[in-house]
């Protein structure tokens, strides 16, 4: 998967930042084990660019709202079916590039004030994540935790 480059501009289609102190809708939605329920998670002040490849080979750059060693929450323009396996690639700020596969475990199209769906929050659980990458994500998450 090619890494993302460029000015970081989203061309008007990236997600808006959450107000300080807010939390993502994704908390508590995972059907995973107790490990994931207690896994540290970092809501991202600036969305993280993620290369997403779906079956059929379509590649797109999407944006993660939060990240944990177990998975991430993406803002997508259209929903992806629960259970679909995807390939993911992203650069941790101040760290290395992570490439892994994941499975969609929930999807929540939210309607804005106009009643139109603007983005669909989608939870993806990592599958086959290398232990070194899991540790790097854990360090990143813990570094951003309030002290």
C-alpha cells in the first residue's frame, strides 16, 4: 500500500474535529473480549490519515477518529458492511508505518442537523497486527493520555 503524501488538506471531505472533552460514539460498541473493553484508546485531536483497501482493490485515504491497540474508528463517506475484511496502512505521528488487516465490527451512519448522512463512523478491529506494531500503538496511546 502506498503511503499518503501531500499537504494534509482533506479537500473539504475530511471529518471535523471534535470539541475538547468530547468522546467518540465508538466507545463501548465493540463486541470483542474484555481485553478490548479495557484497552486504552486515544481520541485524536487531528484525524489520522489511513490508507484503506477494500476487497476488489479499491484504495482510498480515510481518517481515523480514535486509535487503540485493538483497532480504530474511521469516518467514511459510505458505510462498509459489518464483517468485511479490509487492508489498512497508516503512519503513527513520530513513529513508523503500520500495515495490517482489519475487520469491520460496527458501522453507524450519523445524520447531521440537516438530517443527511455526512459521514459514517465505522469500527475496525485489527487482525494479524504484529506485536511490535501493537506495542508502538500502545506507546502512542499512552503518550497522549492525560497525566
